[in-house]
C-alpha cells in the first residue's frame, strides 16, 4: 500500500495580525479573549476579560460570528447564550482540568446522593453539568451567588479549593464540595512562596481562589483575574507576587504603562522549579496561527445540543440577573 499522501504545510500570511483584523471585519466576527491568552491575542481582541465579564460580553454580541480565545467551556457558554450565532475556537482541544474532571454522569450520581441540595456550579464546567445545576458562579461572584441559597443545603462543584475558600468567606462549614482541581493553580508551592516572601518582605501577594489553602493563607488579596489586575495596579506596593496564570501580567503592565508607571512583578513559585507551570496548557493551545485559520475557515465550531442548551441557559441567566 502506498504511504498516505503528506499534507503540504499551510502557507500563512506574513502579516498574521493584519490578516486577522481584516478577516474579523470580513466575517462580521467579534473576538473575545480571556486574560490567560498570549499577549498578541489579547491585543487583537475586541474584548478581554475574566470569566464573568466574558459571559456578560457574549450576551451583548451583535455580530454573526463569535471567535472565542479561551477554553472550551467558555465558548460553550457563549453558544448557550447565542444559539443563532456561529461560535468558533482556534483549538477544539483547549479543555480545562476542572471541567474535564467533572463528568456529567458521575455528577448526576453525586447530586442524587445528596437529595434536596441546591447545586451551585463554577462556570468551569461542561454544558451538561451546567444543565444539572441550579445556579452558576465565577471566581468573582461565587461568594455572592452562595448567598442566594442561605439556609439551604448546597453542593459546590467542581473546584475544591475555590469551594473551601467560598465556604470560609461565607462562614459556612456545610458545603458539599466536588473534589476537582485546576492543574495550574494547584501547582503553586506554599513553601516556595514563603521563601520568596522572605526575600521580598515589602511585596504584596495576590492569589486566585483556585489555589491551595496554604497558598491562599499567605495572600494579601484573593481575587479573580480581574480583581488581581485591578489590585496590582491600585496597590501602593512596588513589588507584587502573583499566584495565577501569568497571562494577567500583560494587562497589569499595559495599565501601569498607560499611567507611566512600572512595578516588579514576580511569579509565585511552582512545586517544580524552573517549569512554566503557571501557563495553562489548555489556554496556550490557542496561537495566532490557529486564530487566523479559525477566522478564515470559520471552524472548528462549538455546538451544544438544544435540549442541553435550554437547561444550561437557566442557571447562567440566573447568575447574570443576580450579578447585575
Ligand atoms: P476567572 O477568569 O474567573 O478569574 O477564572 C480564571 C480561570 O481559571 C478561568 O479558567
Ligand atoms: Fe482550567 Fe485551570 Fe486552565 Fe483555568 S487555568 S482553564 S481552571 S486548567
């Protein structure tokens, strides 16, 4: 049998950024990007934000096509809100350890094992899991969303660290927490952070609530990516230690630069010295090249079965209403 024909490598335009801008207009597309995208993608986006802001932006879209530079659950959420628009992503493999670690069938069984409990799910879940939930939250509104279920039994899924932090902030010790983790935030080393703090005693530590308890205990501020960026700019500290994906550095530096300021920004150390573990391997699957091809060909497309979409829409809409 003859060997399979080799596909010639795609020839890409030299001015990728210019072509992406041109195609965005030609295809009547809007480009939404999370803060964990590479700098060039953030700079090309029509809107850059955290998970909550991106849902709110997706709700306002008036173009035919949404190009989502983030991970799959984010694009899926945009599709749930925009069933008549085309939603495409640069790489369909851009998943998330939290969403992937909470399979719908197992989650359904978990809910059945706790009859009467309300289900508060983090947005980092599949559409099927959202469809099994009463309310969705993001890292920036989780504490507020939990208040909606005061006095009631609540299942929180799927991030155990965020769940524990939300429980502590809310003074609740009865949350039933699904034991998922974010592989990026889980890898920050509490010991390494303590050592770094000793070397920089004036530094302020900013951490995302997906980090382990022992890391959060050493943070001056715990916040979503938007909260971290805002505090990094507003803080009087000249040195910052940041425990989240390092895509946020770009926005912090841009905002400081706009005010003619600079700060020393240090990454919180990982367990594995010298690795680039604080880059989300899923988010970073998106590249300028794949973004160009995605805009040119309008694929790969993200779809959601209509019955799942309709059920998943309800808890998302409730979150948007409660966060307004
Ligand atoms: P936020 O955008 O809500 O800060 O969440 C970060 C994250 O890990 C997204 O996957
Ligand atoms: Fe998922 Fe963590 Fe990557 Fe966010 S940073 S997409 S939670 S794996």
